[in-house]
């Protein structure tokens, strides 16, 4: 049925192009009358509608090629608050979804497209000078502006609704808001609170993607449960990236906390080897460089030993439920992995400090696998709390005013 749908869709598109773009003269030159051309197009349209209706009779496809009904989208909040934010010239609002409660609209009068554009420009400027005072000043200003114009009014409403501190919230930003670090918004001055001190944040790009990722069937493979990939110096066109000096220590710590982990590192971490092993593991830990393609998100890739592994290749390899119809805004690689079908993804907005890798593993993986007798079976729903835990660890190494934002703001959690 899928093949028939694809075939009819292509034929219908071609018929439309011939009749409306090339012009009817083309059809007449081919010996096809206007009536015959119109009749053929109508017949294709009827057959296409028929196959669509048949697909909608299949389990799980009732809304195929239709907007998802609200009663289904509302399930995104089954396990906690979900916050959708929209900023436009007409008005800006946040919509808070909570299980069993009508959606709550929070007006954001100080959030404007011009303001979001300004914050994006500040972010771009800061990221162009990593490790500098300009970076720190730019990020600090962005976090303050996000807090004052968007996040603080939402936090106030959540507190009014009685949401306890350290609860999880899921952010679903739209359009130009997507690359901005909502999860770290705050005023970083003495005696001031910031979002990381109040709630634990996750992201999702759409409610539908979040629901699909959360509802994925359990992975059939049980042992070993983790595939660890380590590439200190990528090959091919990515060979100019600086070596990862702490990758061996990072993977050693992972093996310590999760015995039985399968390791592909160095020359063993080839493109074909990783592609072959990915479908057999529900958990993947990747320590390597990555390159992100904002305009062509599915060409974003992990830098392996011999050649890149693109997201386009990860999708069919890991799951049949990945969503190729991504939004048209730039797609962060961690968010793209959620579209690929991974339930829960931890990533960074920019390159992390290589020296932090071992400490992150000590904090995150030790926490994630702490409760299970079988240490090879972790709880993916604890991943967001684990991210909060290790970023707090990084911040507490020194006074928060001395810890660079570059070291911890970049860590994000995406998904369930």
C-alpha cells in the first residue's frame, strides 16, 4: 500500500505540472485532448483519495495527512507540563499543557520578533568568539533577556498553579526561538534565581514527535545495552578537528559504571561498523566531533574514523518511525536525533570542553544506572534529571560567577 501511495502521488504531481505549468498546448502536442487530460487527472485524484482513505483504516494511521487532533496532542502532557511558545508581530503567548486541565495561556507582551532576532544575533556573535570575555558577556545578556521577556512570566504562572520546585518541564519553542537556551534563562547575579535553580528542563520540537518518541515500543536487545563510540581523531574531510585528549578516560569511566558496554573506538569505529551495530542497542554513547548542517539538517553528521555518519543514515538504521518531515527552521543535531526515533537524547549546543567528559560520565551515567540491580538497564526518563545533576556539579566547582557559561549552558536534554 505504501508503494501504491508513493506511485499515485508521483503520477498526480506530474499530471498537475503538465496541465498547469507546461500548459495545455503540451498535452495537445502529445495527442491528448483537454478533456482527456482533465479526465485522467480526475481519475488519478480519485484513486489517490481512495488509497489515503484505506491507509487511514490502518491502526495508528487514522490522521494520516491530517492535522493531529487536539485530544491526541494533549497526551504530550501525560507525564508533566509541556510549554509551547509562539512569538509573532500580532501577539506572543505561551500555552501550558497539563494532564486533565484546560490549556493555560500566558501572555508575553515583552516578547517580540525583533527581540528574538536581537537575542539570536547576540548568540551568533558570542559563538564566534568562544572562550573569550565577549562570549561570556553575550551569553549572560541573552540569558537575562530570555528570563525577563519569556521565561519569568511562565515560571510565575507555574508557581501559581502549584508546580513544586525541581519538577520537570518540557519546552516546545517555535521558529527563531528554537536555537536559544531557554533552559538556562536567568539573571546571574548574587541573590538572583535562574531557571536551573527552579525547574528541570527538556526540549521537544513538536508535540507529535515527543509523543511518538515516548511511545516507541521497547527495544528487543537486552545485553549489552550500551554501544559506546569513541573517535579522538576523525578521518576524511573532518580530519582537521583537534584531537579529543580525554576520550579514553571518558570511555573508561563509562565501562566502570556500566559493565558489559560494547566499545567501538579508534579504527574500530568505522562508518560501516557503527552503522551495523546501532540497530542492536537501545542506548548509545558517542564521544566524537560532530558537524551540524543548519540548512540540510539530515546531512548533519558524526565524525567517525573513516567517513561521516549522517543523520539521514541513522534514521532507517535505528527505527522505522523516524520523522523526515522536520520543521523548516535550523535543526539542532540532538533534536534531530529525536526525530530519528530516539526516546531521550542528551547533547550540547556547541562543543563541550573535552576535559569535562570524564566528570560528566561520572555524574550522569552513575546516576542514570544507580537504581537497577542489573546496571545494564537504565531508565531513560531519568536522563533530564541526570543532565540537571551534572550541570549543577560543573557550576559548583567554583563560585557561579567564576564558572564560564561556556562550560555548562550548552548541555541540553531532548525528549521523554
